[in-house]
C-alpha cells in the first residue's frame, strides 16, 4: 500500500471517531436531561413514569458504554501516531 493512502485512512478514521463521539455525547446529554425532567413533570399515562425510571437509565448505560469504547479508540488513535 502507498503511504499516502495509509495516512489518509488514519485521518478519515480520526474524523469518523470525532463525529461519533460528538453524536453519542449529544445523545447522552439529551437522555440525561430527559431523565432529570421525568422527575419534574406529571406523566400522561401510568406506564410512562415506569418507562422513564427504567428505560432511560438503561439507555444512559448503553450510550455511556459506547462513549467509553469510542473514547478509548480515539485516544489510542491519537497517541499511536
């Protein structure tokens, strides 16, 4: 392989990782806000409160694990140069 191709592939990987990190970080912030707001408003349906207390924390855990994996890969790519 050509060295310029390898360099452009590394740059593309870094850009993709930064985009993924930003997107999942925004999802994490949005889920955190929804979880906080669920305690301060009256739910329309009986099941909605239960879903907010159970479902949103599972989403936060899932997105947090993805953020951890993306951050780990991004740090490895940055310091691997």
